[in-house]
């Protein structure tokens, strides 16, 4: 045994969350343990119980699984507890409803042995048996996966597949923390942030073996995934929308200044421009708030911005804007009447922009992180 292997109690840990799964958890454990034995692997099965009130825990322990308890409710919470307790060098995660084939462990383990950090199962590239996935999910899963890929460039065809594998070291690099079903999205996003080496294999999804509805709530959990994808990328949530709004507003306002549009459209343009700038700054604040040294290479443009940012220079620029704006306001009363509205409006807009710039400078300084190499 090498020094690296000696760090771990087992080569493989199969981890499954469990909440009242007495009908299927035993089948899953048997399949996993029999496959581990058949492959000659030194492995374990860990059941992360999330407060079961049926015989799930009793059945799991009788079959030789190690049960850990997570009192905090939620799919993500159950996995966080189970994964933290896993003692294997490689970890395979799957649901305990018998929808994933736990006799198929070897195809997940082999790429990890070959040097991959994570292996993702893909139901969309594999097979979805009749009755295994509701029609709405067949539509929603690909859409959410494509949207996640658009933002985070993960390249995964099925970002929400519940069967996946990774090394223990990869798990430690991802710093997972979400409590609910969005845990599946978080893992893919943070794997990309951590620059893990990932591959994808086609798998088969079977109808689960329960006679009750699944814990998954289509709209609520779908929203949780979408919310996480958006909120974890403030640059996309705020930045692009804010920039588009600013450019549209600036164009309308410029057309008004040069007498191509009337006052009403000019007012709308000025409002859009100022609002768009503020929204884009919200994106900067969000990115700064989310920055962590756990993923030091994720947002290099933000780091370069903060290295160059100076509170004093920004304050001076804000004050200059205010002075220019107030000067235009005063001048508008001395200008010819036909120019009054445009000059007055321009002065008011620049003054407001200057005041916002001053307070923006202080908030940016509060959020500024230092000490980065």
C-alpha cells in the first residue's frame, strides 16, 4: 500500500442520503456491497439518514451499512454529512430509491483511478426508462443544464444527475454548503471553479422502487436550482442586464440632447442609464461578496480591479461630477430658453451620478479585499 492509499480507511465509499426509504434502501445497499465484493474493492456503504421515522436505519445497519445522522433537513444537508463522514479515497454518490444502478460502480471508479477528479453520470446521454422521469423533468433538466453550462462553461450534459463520483481530495476542494436540492448544481459549479478534471459517462435511469411520491418538488426545487445558478454568478445576473439598460438609456438620452427625441423619451433614457449603471455595480458588489481564497483563480478580472482601485481617486471623481452637474444646473437658468430643459436635465443627471459615485466608492472600499498575490 502506498503512502497516499494509507491515508484512507477504504478505497471506495458509496454514500446515499435517506429519508424514509425502507422500501428501497435495502436493495441499494445489497447491490452496492455485492458489487464492491465482486470487484475485490476495499469499500464501505454510508447511509446519511435525514430523520427517517420508518425502518430505514434499522434495515441499513442490519445489512452492514454505516449510518450517520443529519438532523438538519434537506438533500444537500444529508449529503454534506454523509460525504464528510466517508472514509474512502473515492466516493460514489447515488439516491437510495433504486433509480440508479449500483451494480455499475466500476465505470465510475475506473476514471478516478486513471486520474480524473470527478465522474458525472448522464441520463440524457444514456437511457431513461419508461416512467423513470416525469415529462416536465425531461424538459426542465436539459434546459437547466444548458443554462448552467452557458454561464459556467462546465460542459456537462446532465448537471443534475444524482449519480456521480469524485475523489476525497476533490470533495475538499469544492467546499460544498447548500442545504437543498440545489446541492447538485452547486457541486458542478464549484467543480468548475476548482478546475477539477471531469469526465461524463452515459447511465440508465430506472423507475424508483417506492410506492409514494418522491421528495423532489418540481417547481420549488427547480426554482432553487435556477436561483442558485443566477445568484452564484452576479456578473450574469446584474452585469449584462445593467450594461444593456445603461446603453439603451444612454442612446435615448443622447438622442434627446441632440433634439432627435422629445422630453418624455429623454427622461426615460436618463432613468434607464442611471438605473443600468447602479444595477451593474450591484454585480460588482455581489462578486466581491462571493470572492473567497478557496477559489483564487475564479474571478481574476475582479482581483485586478481591486488591486487598482483607489478610494481617494474615486471620491475625487465623484466630487468633480457633482461640481460639473451643479454648474450645469446653474448655467441652465442663464442659457437661452430653448436650451433650458436639456441643460437642466443634463445637470441634474450628472449631479445624481456624482452623488451615487461617492457612496459607491465607499461601499467598494468596504468590499475591497487585499493581500492577493
